[in-house]
């Protein structure tokens, strides 16, 4: 006589339900995570000559302060470092006729020997934001800063640029803090890329006089 193994249906169903819940929870937890998008500029000035570029490899992190849990503010989770640095590289590639990216700041002697007109140094980038609710209005404010230094073997021009973008929405009218934060961050990236471009152009122009 051939024996048959009985299935323990309650345990089997419990395993299925547990697996389903794990999938759902994981999906929900990751659905609000997003990356900032690359930004580009129109009318980029083209500069002739050889240039060196150093972009600090310190990760750009958003220092976030949550003062309220309205509008699902706990879902604010936007990665900005990759979009920031790749946008910078794309714009700088477009600006210069001959450009080399380095992993360090060059000394005046190194710059002189390299034959480069100047080195562009972008460092000390920082980002901070705050989410609050005041009188039923959700408010998100994002500040992005960086230093843009342009130096040759005989001159150094130091610039600091910053931008501030905000968003607000009534907490009872389709309020999504994550969406508002994303829009503010994208606006800030576009603004600071434009400032960086303009600062580099004016600084190089001064050096080449």
C-alpha cells in the first residue's frame, strides 16, 4: 500500500500569506524612493583651449529636517548626488574644447607644466531641506550650495554659489511631500547648474585677459 503525505493547509496558506505581505511591504517601501533627474542647459558657451576639472568626490547628501508627518513626509527619499555630478560633467564637457577630469586639485606648478589655461575646482557641495506645516499649509524648502573656484598658475578666482527652491500645498488638497520635494530639488539643480556655468565663463574670461 502506497502512503500519501497530507498537506498541512493552514501552514501552507500561512506561508503564502506571509510571502505576499513581504512582497507588498517591500514594494510600498521602495515605490516612493526616486532619483533626481539630470539637467541640461541651453546656450552653453564654448571656450577654446585646454582645461582641467576637479569635482570633489564627497557625496552630496540632503540633510533633511522633518517637522511634521503630514502629506506622507516620511516618504521624502530622493537621491541627488548622481544627477548633480553627472549634470556637472555633461555641462563641462560641452563648455570646453579640450578638457581633462582629474582626481585632485593641481598646484600652480602643475598647472603651468600642464599647459592648461585653468583648472575648474568644484567642491564643498552641500544640501539641506526642511518640511513643516503651518496653518494647514505644507511647506518644503531646499537649499543647495557649492564652491566654484577657477585657477591658473598666476591667478585664483573663488566663487560660492547657492540656490533656494520651495514648495507649498494645502494638506487637504492632494498633498504629496515627496512630489513637492522632487520638484524643488529639480528646480534647484537647474538653477545651480546655470550659476556654475556663468561663474566659470566670467572667471575664465578674467584669467584670459
